[in-house]
């Protein structure tokens, strides 16, 4: 709960899940449920108006991204440029 700080004390948090599809299913089937998910995960449901977005003030969520590639990958100019773009964009 440290990710959301003090507000977590005011919430009735009854479950923590890791699987996005499972979370979506629970939220879609329980109208009094709220969760935090990436817009990408619920893009279709937002478009279909099955779910809606609640904008939060003064809360910043951060996550770690990992760049994974084959250790024997040829590191050409395009590859190196992409790596630099990712590093600059998400750091």
C-alpha cells in the first residue's frame, strides 16, 4: 500500500491481484469496485463505456520498466537509437 500513501488508510482494500484480466473481470462484475490500471489495459472497456476513468489529484504512480533483449543481438545504429530513446523517455 505504500504506493498510494496515506490515502490507503481511508480505503476499504479487500484484495490485491496481479493478473490484469482477473482484475478487469472483478471490476466489470462488481459495480462498487475501484481499481488502478493502465489505460492500455482497459482501452476497449473505456471505449465501450463499460468502465470509466476517475482522475486523481496529487497522486503520482511510478513503475519500473525492464528492457529485455537477446544477449547476442547485433547492436546496430537503429537498435542503439531505440535504446537511447527509451532511456530518455522513461528516466
